C-alpha cells in the first residue's frame, strides 16, 4: 500500500499541511493581521510551534510584522497570490542542510568511477525535472480557496502598496 504523502515523506507532508493551515488562516483574515495567540486559539496548536512556523513564513517573505499591531503578522502579498508552491518552497527552505561527507585522504583512489558520476548526474537531472514539474502543479493551487465562508470583504488594491510581495 502506498502512503499519500508528498514525495513519500510523512514529516515533509505534515510540515506542508501545518504551514498550509497557518498561511490559510492569514489568507482568510486578510487584510487583518493575526497574532500567534489568535492562531493558537483557532488551531489548537502550541504557541511556540506556531511562532516557529510564522518565523519560517517571515523568512519566505509570505508574512511580515504588522506596523500598527505589535506582535501581529500579516500577509506580505495579496491573498490570491499565495499558492501551494510558496508553501512547499518555505518547507524545503527549512529542511536541514545535507552534510557532505569529507573526502578520504587518498582521494584519487576513492573518486567515483565514470559510471557512478554519470548516474549521479542523471539522478540530479531527474530531480530537477521533478521539482520543476511539482512547482508548476503546486502553483495552480491558490490558498485563497481556503477563505470560503469568510464574510470579510477584501479591498481590490492588493496588487500594489502594502500587499505587494517583497522580492
């Protein structure tokens, strides 16, 4: 039986779901800011966990501190511009860097043979193609779909000014 996890990784899938849920709360409340306390009340998650997720979203330029409400954050772009691709990129940026093993002293004798280098290159090319394809598909899913049922009306000027995404 195959598990329904993105890339077969349950930890990655859970983090993707958590960040999607949190970012979805910001999309649904836009343009109003939210505090970690409000998120904790809405989601039942621990404030410390939510704060770490929000810091990740800050680093990804999806959230930013709200100037008028200290301790609150707001979307850094229009709600309809936030996609699952943004969430996935945020999750991947927070993955621990892979440590490259150090080469042994006798590197000439231990270097990979040509076939291994060719195989590594082929796998790298496949991974790049898969990532490109995945990003294209995830880009099609805007998180503003999560705001269904929200009674707030949103201003039509999200594309410029304070809601323009930082590059």
